[in-house]
């Protein structure tokens, strides 16, 4: 095995050494290649592709077939990063269903799967791990549960909420997850949970106290100009660069300037 290859054991060792984990979402071959060149440790084929790529209003309409299609594209890049597939809405309602769909992700090239939720899905998590498939847990804000929760709400603001998050985190750790995503949770609560766990935590909108961070790549690249979540930092403004490039191309075509001699045979 390539010594640079990141595994679940690599991430656990990074937590023990106090090293931060950098994770990002990817949905295609070329983006994955670039991420891997800079050494991102975990690449998630997130169900966020529903909004980031497919134009859905939320993650709920995303299907297994769509997730598998994009997972295969990402896997073709053969990243050194650990490649995780995100189990979409209603694809792990039972242990049997979870096993079948987790297996589809592995056959598509993923090396682990992510499952949203704590106590309500703990048997599914145990079943998938028992079958030899690593699981990345996910607590805090659960995008697949927005119909039940009434929208995207910050978690951990009450003592009851903080206690539930800690309980879910402990249950997931005991079930054998290799790491846990903590999403849109009060920073102090996420920090306390991180300190209490042996497995790494990956924050998204959960403060700097987590063992690592993950962002939706389209958000941090500035491809969406109409909305930027509070927890996102824009590291580029690709939307504006794309807009300028498309407009320049259109002008040159209309003016007969493209193609020029350099682009002609």
C-alpha cells in the first residue's frame, strides 16, 4: 500500500498527535485530483451534491444512483485521501437496507460511508461496521431531518440538546465509528464532545475545537454568490471568474475574434 494513503487508522493517529484533519466534499474526478495534490486527508462525496451540483432545494431528493454515479467519478481519481460516501435520505432505514446500500458505495470505490444520526440509527451503524465497512458518524444539525426539526437550526443551545449530542457521540463511538462529523453546533459543546471522545471529530460550523474541519467545496470556492452560510469562509471567487470568462468568450465569438489564427489549423 502507498505509504501516503490515508486510512481510518491515520485519522485516529492524527487525533492522538493533536494534528488537525482537513476534509472537503468532492463530486467529480478533476476536483478530486486537485484536492489530493494538496494533501486533503478526507474527501466526502456528500449528499450536498443535491444543492451543489444537481440544483435541488435540499438533500432529501438525492438518490443512491446519483450518489453512486458521483462516487465512481471521484474514485477514478484514486485519491490518497480517505474516500467516504454519504448515505442519502431513506437509504438506511433498516439494518438490511443500510448493509445493501453501504455495499454499493464500497463497490463504487468508497472506503467508508457516512450515516446521519445517533441513537435512532445505532443498530444500522453497528450492522454496517460489523460487515467490515467503516462508518463516519454525523451528529448536530442533520440536513436529512429538516422536515422533522423544522429547518436548519443550530444545535447544543440548551443543556438538554448538549446532553443529547454527547450521548449520541458516545453511542456512536461505542458502536465503532472511526470519526464523527459535528454540524452547526455551539462551539463550546463541540469542544467538550471532542475532548470526551477517543475518535476524531470533524466540524462544520462547530468551532475550532474539533479535531478537523469539513466544508462543501463549492461554498469555499465561492461558486454560489447568492448565499454564503455563516460557517463558510470563501477562499476564492470562482463564480465571478467564471462569469467574466463566459462573457469574454461570448463577446469574442460575436465579434468574430474567436477562433483566431492561434486556434485554427
